[in-house]
């Protein structure tokens, strides 16, 4: 019983050692798959190196609200442990986000917001402040000239919160100045190609645009290409500002294609950290608004270099991760082998113990059923033989004491030994192998022989002394017993 308890404990410890750490499945729903989001995904993957308990499943909605809602619903069905959403448009994607939230799935909204507050955490840039930086840039140029500047704003998707907030921040900030430039807006839908088409079409109608503020770097580059390709405009004739500060944007600044950009952090690392805190029940910041800053050509080169170094680091880390994954895979394989070997050893151990118990039990039963009775028989036999020895001794003493008594016969001997006639026959036979009379005769012959050897008595005297019916009969008996005549002793 005690042994079984220890085996059970050992099994518990072993299963405890090998039981894998809980794995969290994180659904990531990205509205688009452009350079800015690839940067965010990279940052998330990198941070995951510190959180091996989480695994990301990323889906891209290609700018479609319906597709994004369907993808979120499938994440709900798959019962992911947490959802990270960057919604395409705030109002349209809200129902799916709310469904996930009500299904008990923690939801982190990243970059773009959804309407309402049925989400767990938000991490994103200060879009109103981005708009203020746009206004600052416009104003810094406006203040150097007396005429009203003609500014073209290239907006992102109208239903997305960065598009509305950046616009609002810019307009409200410009309103505070004396000379308010002429602001016109076109839709670039966050994409370079859409921006290109919209700007081409605008420039072909209005020939005197001087500044373009694009709500992201990709649209700024699209706008620059539109300027270059539109008749009457030469490359660099319109000053352009972008937003994001991603690699292509910084390169465009360094290359003189656009003038500046306002940074818009993606902070995928922070998103993963918040996810880890939510999943482990640690306190977390519910609403994180990231700061923004202007980057002109001077800083762009430095940031680009840093950015490239970081990308290189990320690539190295990815390689390290692949190697670590392979090693972990090997380790898991070895662990399985160890578990199998240990389990077999335990099984063998249990079987041996069981076998030992069984053998012990069988041996005990065998001893009880066979050896003990045999032992009892032996003991009985010993007792019997002890009793026989005592009887033989007593018989010999009594017979020897009455050798010269002519009345010594079977009845007399029986009475001396306090036995019945039948008993005396059986017992004398059993201890001497002969009947009582033969036994008495044998004892008399042995005494006769002693007398013949140790005294001067004649054969006749000895025969008489020991109650033989005649010397002739004595001589016959003596010859039979000792093999020679009694007279030969003398
Ligand atoms: C990327 C992007 C960025 C922009 C952000 C706004 O998909 O368009 O360029 O700053 O989304 O949500």
C-alpha cells in the first residue's frame, strides 16, 4: 500500500514536469497589409520572443469592413484567448468587436479606434496631435508669404478615426491663425494608388496647389508621383508632408520627394506586452495614446539608419527564433522519449513489485499447505521415535532385570510394562522387529555370551541360569544367534 502511494506520487511529479506551459492563441485582425502594418507585425513577432506562451494568428481584411467582421467572427468561433484588432472603419467594424467582447474574449484595439467602449484596451497614436503638426507645418510656410496658400489634403479612409481626427486637429489648429490657407481635401483611402489618382485628378483641375498634406507617407509618395506626372507641375514644385515615418517615407524625405513627416508609432511590442498582462491577470493601462513628432530631412537620415539597424536586428532575432524553435522541437522530442522510457521503467517496476507480492503470497500459501503439515509429521515422527526410544530402554531394563526369572513370558512382561497382550506384541515388534518371546530370548543369549566370556560358568550352568529349557536347546539357540558353539568360548 505504502509502495503504491510512492509510485502514484512519482507519476504525479513526472506528469507535472512534462506538462507543457499553457499556450494562448491570439487572433490579430489587420485592416490592411501595408508597410506600416508589416512594421507593426514585425514588432509584435519580436516581442513574442519574450512571450513563448503566446502564438499569433494574423488575418488581413484588405480594407474591407465585411471581410474584417467575418474574420473577427471566425476568431470568436475558434475561441481565441485574446483578439487584437486594427479596425478598418470605426462604426462598421464595431459590431464584430462588440460580439468578441461579449463572448468573453479580451479585445485590444490598436491604432484605429472603434466607436463605443466595448473593448479591453486601446493603444494608438495621438491623431489629433498629428493634425496639429500638419497645421504647424502649413502655418510655418504660410507665415513666410503674404498670399493665401493653396493646400491639398489627401485623406485616409473617411470612416477611420485617424482620418477624421487628423483632419479635425489640422483644421482646428489652423483656425487659430490670422491667415487661414485655402484647404481642399481628396480621398486617398490610405493607399498610394488611390492617392495618386485623386491628386492627379485634382491637379488637372486646379493648377496652383502649393502644399500637399497627405495623411500617411504612402499617400504622400503617391501625391508626389501625381505632381511629377501632371502637366504644368514639375517634380518638387509642390511641397509635400506625410505621416507615419516608416522606412519608405523617410527614404522619400532623404531623396527630396517629400519634405517631412509626422511620426505615427505602431508599437507592436507594447500591444503584445499589454496582451500578456491581460492574459496573466496583471494590471494594465486601458487607454494608451502614443506621442508624435515632426521629422525633416536632417533627422530622417539618422532615423532611417537606426531603422535599418533595427530591421537587421529583427532579422537576426527571427533567425535566432527559428533556431530556438528547432532546438525546442528537438527538446520536446527528447522529452517525449524520456517520458516513454521513464513510464516503461515505472511500469516494469510496478510489475516486478506485483510479481514479488504474488510470489511471496504463493510461497506463503505453499508453506501453509505443504511444508507446515510435513513439518508437523516430522515433529510427530520425532516425538514417536522419542517415545519408542524410551520404551526400548524401559523394555530392555525390565527384560534384563528378569532374565533369570523362569516366569518371564509374554503375559508377565505385559503386566510389568502395564500393557495389554496385543499392545506388547505390537510395540515390541515395532521397536525391535521381533515378537516378545524372541526379544526375551535374544536378551538372554546376549547375557549368556557375557557370562561365558566374563565368568567361569559352564555352558550348562549358563543355560540353567538364564532359564533355557535344556543345555542342548541353549546351544542350538546360541549357535543360531552368534554363529558358533558356546563351548568354543571356553
Ligand atoms: C496603415 C495606415 C497608416 C496610418 C494608419 C492609420 O495601414 O494607413 O499609414 O497612419 O494606418 O490607421
